[in-house]
């Protein structure tokens, strides 16, 4: 019997441009033990590529006095944000946060940063509406030229990706790491 094999099935893949987009989801949580950060890097379809978290940072009274009003920026952008981004092997093309204090990270890295939450001072950020986000996004007003790059990167994200969803995964992963007794670290 001479059977011919069926023709190969062609499964359309994602557009080539989408594979170049990676998203970094950075959250900063204030807890009784201090401030800690969780960071998830995904591809354009929301699949995890890398995950990191930090130990809790607890500024002492002397640091609070010396840093004054710049303490929150230092803790969120330098100690937590910059450290997580630099220690991660997979560099994102866009960083998304659920904490507007992380917007200051943009001045420390050459990657656009957007927040799902508006900062308290309206002059601090520029609002951006995009079909890939169900809420307004905000980026630092110190970097107005980031708008085009942010929009271009958002255009390459799978339409099914919800920019807010990965934050629940990060929080669940942090809780699970604690249950397992994993000592968290950024390095």
C-alpha cells in the first residue's frame, strides 16, 4: 500500500516584531518588615521569562533624616528598581509598575517606565491612553519623548495581555516564596 503522508500543518506564529518586546513588571510593597520589590519579565504574550524579588529594605532613623524627602525615591528607584533591572539577565523593552513612586526609575535606566496608577502630583507624569491598557498609563513628565517608544512597544503586545494581571502573579509568587522559606534577594 502506497500511502502519502499528510501535508505538514502550518501553525501561524506570532509576528516577528512581537518577539522583540519584553515587559518588566515591577511592584514595590510596603510591609511591616520594610519595603520589598518583586519583578517579573515576560514576553509579549505574558509568558514569564524571569522572576526576581528583593529582601525587605528598612531605612533606619538616621537614613530617614539624611535622605529626607528623597528617601522614597531612593528606596523605590535606586535600591529596589534599579537593582532588580540590572541583576536580571533578560532586559525588558518596557517596564510597567503598579506603584507611581517607581516612575523615578526612568532616570536610572534607559528603558521607558509606565505606571498603572497616577502619581499624586499631576505635574509629575503624562497620561497616556492605549488600546492595550484598560486604564490610563502614566510616564514621567521628565521624559516626554518616551511617548512614541511606549506606544510602539505597546502596539507589539498581544491584545489578550492585561497589563495589570502580572502583578497578582508577582504577589502570589512572593507569598509562595515565603511559605517555602526562600530567602529573597535581588542578586
